[in-house]
């Protein structure tokens, strides 16, 4: 047993000290800090973000109304009248002295019409805000022509009252579902990228040792089965360490800006009403998903003799993870569909699809537990089978990119 823990510690600390681990952790944590402070970073350049638009008002009355509307919609847009000719204005646009030109006219119906000119149409923010401001003016002028009051106009343009009510006892409200959908969406990405990254790392670790002939030395002192599970658990601990660092950085960063995000980011993604059960399910299904795919990755990694063959060998496994993720994305819109319910009990899809259902629906306690038991049973069966393949696979050398080598590995195990 001491040899197992020595192998586990070696797998863990060798990856922990690796430059790739340190650099990737710093990059991800730094990106998280930048993302949560992105608005402040942009605002620091706010002085240079003014969009100067010259307006040629051929109606004589629209400019003042438009300026009042734009001031409310977007303070970065600075309107100014101009008596220059169109050629002079277009030259200023080309020389980037101004952002664009807006020509205001009246249509045949007596309502506002406009033409916006700029160097390119790639920046749609300015034109969209100008269009919205003119739309508000048009609605107001049309209401005056029809002698409608402001209340009547608001009634016509306002959204229809449409309420929803769930009849099932314990069913979540529309607001609760939206919040649950946001947090589940974020955690699904977390599970997907984590599982696929660390499972691939396990396969690469096995293939690297085998290609360098280190495996031949190791199997003389430690059984291949102990090696396999030491690598799986060791790399799993590396993953948990990295995720703990990232989550700690994210928590501290978000905590410092909690008041800024209150009612916005936190509310839209469901962080304000985040329950302990959702976090618990995310951790449990992440760990089980990792052990499921890491065991499969170690099995497949033991069959190749060259690092170049690893990606080709584990490609079907990667597709399985991707399919489970895409099913979960579909399920965000309809988590109660029969398709989602059935696939949540298929072991290779359970980590993400069952988590989706547990996070968004009020499931009976036994359903997530059945999903966990299905995963545990599959991991055990895959572990037993994988150990047999791994024991013989580490002794296979030469070109190996076929799943027929699984039989060869088992035969080698049986003959030992």
C-alpha cells in the first residue's frame, strides 16, 4: 500500500510543479479577474470613447428632440449640428475627425426619416441607439397626430400581460427556473471542460511514461493496477487543487464587487439564490464524471506507444463527453422531456444530464441517488475491466491505434 501512495504522491506533485499547471492556473485566474472587472477596465478608457456625430436637420425641429433622446440612451454619443457640405463632412469621416453623419428628413407620412453615414457599418451600437431614439420620437409624433395621450401610447406599445402558473405541487416558478437555468449553465461548462481536460491529462500521462520506457521500470516494482489508480486519483487531486485556486480567486473577486453585481450579474445567473444542494450535486457529479472518464482514458492511454497516437485513441471518449454536453444544452430549454429523462440514466451522459435535471427540477430524492449509483456501478465495472486491459496494455509496444489491441492486452494479462 505504501507503494500506491508513493505513486499517487508522485503523480500529484509532479503535475503540481509542472510549468504547464502553474501557467494555466495563473492564466485562468487572471482571466477571471479581468472578466469580473471588465466594465471598470473599459470605463478607464471612457474619455476616448466619445462618438462624435454631426447632424444635418432638414426638418428644422427634429435635432433638439433627438439630442434629448440620445442623452438618455447613450451619453457617449455626442451630437452636433453642422453647416458643412456633404463632401466636407465625408472627408472628416474618412480622416476620423468624426464618427459619422446623420441626415434627418420627413417621410411622405410626415414622420421622421434618417440616413446615417459612417466609414464602415461594423460598429452597430451607435446606429442602433440613434435608430431607437428616432423610433421613440416617431411614436410620440404619431400619437400626437392621432390625439393619443401618453398613457394611451404607453398602453399600445407596452408588453402584453402574460402570467404563468405551475399546478404541480413544489414546481418552480418562472423566475426560479430562470435563475436555476443560469447557474446550471455555468456549472455545466465547468463540469464539461474540467472532465475533458483532466481525463485527457490522464491518458497523456500514461502514454508519456510508456513511450519513455519508464513503464518497464515501474511495473517491476509496482503492479500496473496500482499505477493506474494512483494516476487517476493523483491527477484528480491536481484538478481539484487547480479548481480550488480558481474558485477562491473568483470568490474573493466577486465578493469585493458584490454590491456592483447585486441585482445584475448575480441575479441573472442565479448566484443570489444559489442553494447548497446545487453546489453539492455539481461537486458529486463532477468527481464521478471525472473518475468515469479518467478510468476510460487510462485504459485507452495504455494501448498507445507514442504520444502522437493519444488523441486519435481517445477521440471517441471525447465525442461521448461532447454529446453529453450538447444533450444538456438542449435540456436547458426543456428539462422535463422524455429524451432528457432517459439519457440522464445512461452512464456516460449522467454526470451532466442528471445534474441538469437535479439543478433545474424538484426531483424526488431517489432519482439523483439512482444516477449516482449508476455512475458508481459503471466506474467499478470499468475499473475492473480497465485494470485487466491496463495490466496487459502497458506491455504492448509498436504502432497501436486500433481498438483491436484491447483484446491483445487482455490476452497478455491472462497469460501473465
